[in-house]
C-alpha cells in the first residue's frame, strides 16, 4: 500500500474512536512514522497502531505523537502478535553480532534483489570479517532460511519481504548494531 493509503488507516481509526466518544488524535508526524516503518504492509500499521493506542491510553494522553509510535515499536519484540517475527529474528541472529550486522545490512537495502558487492564492503567497515560466511548462515535452516539466492547469481533477497520490514523496524539485539548499520549505509 502507498504511504497515503497507510495513513488513511489511522484516519479511519481516529474517526471510529471519535464516533464512539473517544477523541484521540495522531499528529501528522506520528501517522507518517507509522506509514514509513510499515513498509507498505497494513498489518504493521494495525499492530504498531494498536500498541500505540494502548500506550497512550495507559498514560492518559489524547494526542499521539511520533515518540509514542517509536515507543510502541520498541515494545514489538515482547508482543504476542509479533512473536513469529521476533522468534525468526532471534533464530537468525542467535549468538552472533556479526550475523546481526549482515542481516540488518541486507534488510536496509530497499530493492528486492540485494547485491553482495554493495553489502560486503559496508560489513567490512563495521568490522565484520568474512561477511559471506554470515550470509551463508542466513541461507541455511539453522538460521531460518532468511535469505535466498535471486535468479541473478550475485544477488540475494529475503524469503519473506514482510520479515525484511520487521528487521528494519525493530531494535537490534546487540546494542547499537541498528544505528551503526544505518550510519554505515549513509557513508
């Protein structure tokens, strides 16, 4: 779905709540953040939006800002509805910060097909020696078959594009890996 379509989901929720005596408003920035992190998937707008509403209600707020959305995203790994994604993430990363770097580098690539020629140099900048080893792990059962070879032999893609979005949105297991990956990709 487009960004506008995803934001309209939030508009409909606001209308529904107002019709039922619950005046609650999302800021434009909160709607935009929900649409951005959802990566085109309405399910993520619903999941994060629901958690945001629970958080805001618990705190007694009537206005949802971007910080509330970010706090809801941070809590996703603990939520039952996102458990399948969290379990897959933990299986993929397991006991390796280097594997998490590689996984997150692949997830941040916006096209479906991901060139190792662009990912490997960034991984090496992040201190990952032998990134192809960790890519290999992510293509095997022990790590959940996260990545698969594209029809073009030098490209890979996520087996599940929705999981790719989840990887981008959640915080890293190893402290700071998510932020380091984003910085490395900007350089």
